C-alpha cells in the first residue's frame, strides 16, 4: 500500500512541474506580445481584445454591482447629513422669523410714537448688472444705467437687503459700482445697539474688517451694522450686515447683501452735499486790526466772570 501511494506521487509531480512550466511560458508569451511594438502584433492584440473582452461582462457584473452599492451608500450618507443640516437651518430660520416679526412690531410702534417720516428725496433707480469685473485687485460691477438716467457719482447702491457699494464712474448708458469689499472702499458705519462709530475697510475678502472702533469692548459678534451717514458718504440707517469675529479675533462684517447673486441693484438718489466755497474762512479765526484774533461768534452768549472783591454785600448795594 505504501508503494502504491509513492507511485501516485511520482506520477503527479512531473505533471505539476510541466503545467507550471507551460503556465510560465504562456504568461511570458503574453507579456512579450503586449510589449512588442509592431503593426501585426497590434492587430493581433486588438483581435484578442475584441474576442475576449465582450464575453467577460458577466465576470465584471459583480464588481460593477459592488461599486454601485458603495456609491449608493455614500450618497445615502450625504443625504442624511444634508437632511440634518437643513433641519438645523430650518430651526434657525424659525427663530430669525420670530425675531424679525418682533422687530417689525417694535419698529412700527416707534414710528407711530415718534411720528417719523422717511426722507422723500431718497428715491431709487433700479438697474441690471451687466458684468462683474471682480478680480484679486478690484471688486466692482457694471450697471445698465448712467448719466441719461440721472446717475451721479457717490450714490449708494443696494440689493434687496443690504448695502452693496457706491457709484464710482458714470457713462452715458452705464455706470460702475465699487463694492464694499474693494480695497478702495471706506464706509463709516454705526454698530447697534451700542451706537459705536467705526469704518468698514475693504480688503478684497467677503467679510471686510471693522476698523477705527470707538470702543471695541462694547461691540459683540452678531451686532447689527448700519451706515452712519458721517461725511455725507451714504444716507444714515442703511443695513450693511452683522459683526463677526475671525479666527484671529479680528472684528469683521458679514455683509447682508448677497454678493454671489448680484443681478439687479437699486441706486439711491441722495441730496448733494453742501459745497464749501472758502475753506480758509471756515477754519482760520478772524484777526483784529491790532493783530490779535477776535472771538468767533458761535451764537452762544458768553457771561463775564464775577470778580470777588472780599466785600460782596457792599458791592451789591452799590458801595
């Protein structure tokens, strides 16, 4: 029995070696055929591919199904994350809606209490954005309204929500708007509710920094930022955005205007600032004939100081 088992092993061992040698030769031949750069070999390779590859679809079906399954799982995970994010944003929007309703009611009560009237001269002209010339060095857009529509340099422009920029360059049919994010933009603002005065300085980023704050300790992220009207640059009370804080602790303004979708803008007409003809007469004091500066009449009566003589009663009685 042991001898019969040895005969079987002696019979199969050469066959295994022969099969291994044939397999190596076959693989070497396939490698050489695929490496040889010859027109005949190329035609042979294409013929083999045309014959073998279409018949191998059944072998690729499980792989394709597995890949599609993983893609579906990833898509389902992304949908779940988006659904969670949308639910969170919906809760925030509900809170903002409630806050907006309360502010609207409070504003209506204050307007009725103060019998306030908005400036009737602050009318608007609507224009369509023709082109966006935004670049790393300049942030501006072109409008299809110009001098023929009464556009004047310096007028403020807004979208449906907040301040966008100012007119800087007027043609006959078009005008250019310098955005608040441009490096040439400087806008005086007021931070509510603290009333702190500051200035928005453009730096070609979506959230320009807030500079020259009177007291930065009174300014908090989330505070409302509106135009202050200082210097006659913009009308007062125009919504600009909200205060935000970057990673470095620097205060910036998250602009209320949607700069990604600037299609139509409103140009606010405003009264021109009063021209100062003689600045020397405004600043320099008046000089008397003797060379000494005279007192400037400010419209406030100035009382002479009482002199103490040591005998107030006698002085009061005329003595």
